C-alpha cells in the first residue's frame, strides 16, 4: 500500500530525533494480565488506552512511574514486571526464547462463549526471536500448535498431522515521532477483556503495513492489509482489502478520545484504491457520501476517562449504517451498530474489578454484498458475532506473588445469526429486528481464570460452567456444560549482542 521510495525516505529520517526500537508486548504474553490488573486497580497508568498491543518500552515507562510513586500498593509486582521487560542496553542485540508444553481444551475454538470444535490435549512449541539494531527491529515467533486442527476459526489446512502458524512476525522502524510496521501480530482496539468492534484478536493475525505518527498527546495511526480472496457464484476471484485508521487525542490528563474508521473493499477487478489507503482521509467521503464508490465502512468513537482517583470508565461506539431517510419504508435496512461500556477499579488494596456491557445489532458487521462483510476467511475482523449483548463482571487478585486469579460472571444473549448468513433482501430487511434475530440463546457463565509466570513455568487458561437456556436456539432446550482451556509451557532463553 505504501510505495517503496516513500518508505525508504521515512526510514532514513535523521537519527537525532529517535529512540531505540522496542518489541511489542504480545497479547498472549503470560505477564500481560498482571499488568492489566495493576492498571485496573489504579497502581499503573495505561500506556496505550483502548489500543493493544503496546511496546515493552511503554510498559517499562509507566512501571517506572508507578515504582517511584509512594501511593503504589503492589511495588513487588511492579518491580518484577519492570525487570522482566527491561531492554538490553546494547546498541545491537538479539534474544531467543523458546517455550514448550501442552494445551488442554474442551473445545478447539478460543472463544469460550461460542463453543465449537473438538476437545483434546495437544503439544505446543514456539520459538521467539528478536533482533534490534538501534531504531530497527525484527521479530519472529513461529509455533507448532495442533489445537488449530480443532478450531473452526483457523483458516489454514486441517488435513495435516502437524499444524503451525506464525504468531508474531514483523519488521519495525521506530523514531521519536514516527513508527513504521510491516508484518503481523494480534491487535485489539477497545476495552480490555472484549474483542474490539473494529479490530480485534478474535481471529488470527494477517500481514499488513502500519504507521503511527505523533506522541502521547496526539497520535495518528493507520493499518492496511490484504484479506483472503473469495470466489463468487460463477467462479471469479474476488479480491478483498482492509484499511483502518484512527486519531487519538488527550483532551485532559484524565480524558482521552479516539476517532476511527475501518473499511473492507471487494471486487473481481478491485485494487487498493489510494483514496482508501490515505491515512488522513475521511473514508466516509471516499464512499457513499463522496464519490459513491463501493465499500463497507465502519465508523467508531472511543472514550477513556479517569473518572476518579482509581476509577476508569471507557466506552466504544461503532456505526455501520444509520437509516436516516424514509425510516418507514418496508425495505429499509435496520440500523447497524455496536457499543461497549466498561469500568475498572479497586475492590480492596490488591484486588481489582472490571465490569462491561456490550451490544451488537442484528446486522452489524455485515453488508448486502457478502464480500464486503467485516470478515477475513469468514471470521470477524473485529467481532465474530452480532445480534447479541453481553454483561460481564470479574475480579482479579494476585496469589502466591506470581499467579493472577480472575473469577468471572457473564450473561450472553445470542440471536440466531452469523456474520456469514445471507443479508436479507426486500421486505425481509424491513422485517429484521434491530436486535436479536430468531430464538435467543442465553448463556450464564461462572468461570475462573488463571495466568502468570514463575521462573520458566508459564500458565494461562480459564475454566467455567455454562448454564444454557434455549440451547442451539431451540426454544425450551436447556443444557449445562463445562468449558475449559489451559496452556502450560516451560521456557528456555538466551540474549546477546551482535
């Protein structure tokens, strides 16, 4: 999406205004939940509100501030995380970290609330490699993961005895006001604990080109990627592309706002039009309110407010289409939207709490042209399910200094629809309810999460009991199920200088 000459120019910016490159904290890092706990209880400032991942350097920066603050409650945990993410002081360094262990699961899908796939216990192996040369960074983390064969959301081959994926793999050039990125890693835009409405790590990462410009007070970011091609009814190959950009601004030391847009472009002869990959454009004006071009655009607003001394409130709002003309038409498209409200704070000196409510309308993330659905290989780019709402409350506490325990209660109401269902046409569109299609399945979930790292041992998992009403969207059918996932690994690593 970005021409080679312009990319080289950016890479050759003067080094006088730069800082050393830093890897990103992966969303499956076993230490990340402990940091999220410290952020929830108010001990540590959020280094990147509503945007994950952030860099290790940003995590160390907020941990340093917390360690120097006399009001910080859990200085031992702050110190341990600072030490584990502290970068090597050399100008050109390398690190190697391998993890080997096993994954046990009752269903192959990673989403515990929409269970699917066979269960099992399978081996797991990954090798993480990082090379840093001043402002330049290379990261690669391939993994052997047989669980993929049981995951219905995995887009790769399932006829192999051994299956694997590239969990992280990217090149990054990082300067004082500018960061460039090419490669893949999991991302999430939105409150912690839920898939973001526009971008999430629900599916598996895909290669793309990223850009961040600015600082903590004002930042422009953009991300462009090619999606998996599809085939239409007469066998033609349909090319698909994805672009997202956002502006984040700190309006007050306690208040931040983010404005964002995402778009999926699709067509037999489609290319990645320059209007859509322009990071400072307004996508809506490049589409139906401007040149009348095709493309499914989702617009969003994020709010992050430190409402009290240790209370944080967050909101995310997304709009795909608002029927503002002729709302009484029998063929009108129901409003397509999604929103999330979340809050975090301390329950006691070292116990945090988190609460959230989220809702997605019946036809959210879908389009009348199915190739413009906000999906990649049939899996959501943000949310993977619409026609639902969810209320969750959880607590977090550190046990034995190393293990974070997270009890959770959730109610999910899920309509009988998927993102790959045909879009209703004609009067069927007007008859589609704004929320909840068909018989609503209700899932009451009581669960316990566990994560952490002690020495070479790392654990991450959760287990819960589901009480399901109208199971499988059949009225009156009830079911009780146990759902669990656990990954346990041992690590071996080394570091050095080139």
